[in-house]
């Protein structure tokens, strides 16, 4: 059965992590895994998470399945932080981390348009291209950042995207660009919003670090300019970093669809794709996040 398989090259990020683990030098630094570490090199659990775990331990009365859509109270609690309190035309579901949201979104778009092209900025998170390629989409690249000068190549980015065809997907980092940390400024976000609307492009926003850049609202202000300019978009959200829930894999995929007649079809595809991918998402981290958000809104 397996004699036809060839050894694949290692993922560059995973190879870096493995190299770190095998290095016994005292002064080594782990530049691979994207987790918070304190001065001792540990990744502590947030006090809010510990408090939420105690609440769940005392109040949670079942471990029954929630269904392919996951904890929809978690999704509803998270939505205002992403889109604002008065947003409309948004649907979504829980996913296993932001990676699960990206893959589910890629599958949804590929189902809607099999000949889909996705534009990625270089450099980007190493798993972006493999996720979209695994869904059968075609990747196009634009230069985003120059390591030599440590600057965003905004003019090059806009020139490349001006050649994108209507219906092409543009992946954008909502904030805290991974791996460069170099974000667009408000004026640049405004120009991107105008271009996306003019060229009829489809924005797919990866939002994995909200609150870890400037503030909860500032970190999504640019993204919201783009969403205000279009009728359709996807947002892949991760709670792994801003809640420190890395191994619990907490995320959500949101779909902006201002045409309300499309929502039923979108939801049916999301549930079906989730069902055949992971069946039911893990609940614990989503329940913790929901509990923290609920308590924060009361205070």
C-alpha cells in the first residue's frame, strides 16, 4: 500500500521548532512556535482562564456533543468584538483553531468556485499556501514586505492586486502580521478597501492576534474598512493567542453575506464541510472563552 509514498520535505516552521528542541545551548531562542513566554521561558495559563475553568467545573452539567457548528453561544459572544455591536449579515460557526477556520473557509470557497485563485502576500504564515492548495485552489503571490529594508511594499502590493481578476480571493492579515509584525496603516487599509471594492475582489481576513497589537478595537479598525466596502467576505478567527488557549484549539469562521437569501445555503455548506472534516469541534476552550467574554461584558 505505502510503497509509492515518497518522504516529503519538512515544513519550514516545524523544522525550526525541531531544531530548537535538539539544540542544548543555554542561550538558544525559539523563533518558531508562536506562543507567549515569560522571563523563565514558560507559557503560563491566564488567571481569567483558570477562573473560567473553576466556573465550568462547578456549573457544566454535560459533555454531550454540540454538533458540527460547535458552541454557537461562543460564536455569538465573539462576533461583536470582530465586527462591532451593530453588524448585520454575518453568520459563522466554531472551528478547531484559526487553522481550522482557514481550511473550512478555503473548502467553502472552492465549493462555490472550483477555479478559485487566492492571492497571498510574501512572506506570510508558512501554512497559508498549503492550506489553500490542499483545498484545490490556485495560489498567486504579491510582495508584501522587504526584509532588507524592513518596510511594507505597499505600492508593489497594490500594483499586483490591481491585476487580480474579479472574484479572486485576497488573504489579508487583520493585525500583527505573521511573520513580519509589519501592519498596514489606516490610510493603506483605506486604499486596500477601495481597490478590493473596485476590482470586485473577495477578502479573506486571517485575524489571529486581536488585542495583542494596539487594542481590541484598533486591531480590527483596518479590517472593518475592508468589510464595510464589500458585500461578501470571510474572517478566520483564532482565540489561541489572545486567550492563551494554544493546545485547546479555539477558533471561528465568520461569513459576511449581505444578501440574506444566501445565508441558508452558506450555513448548510459550512455544517456539511465541518461534519466531514472534524465532525464536532472541541468544546472546552470555546466554553472558557464564552465564559470570560460573558463575565467581561457584565463588569
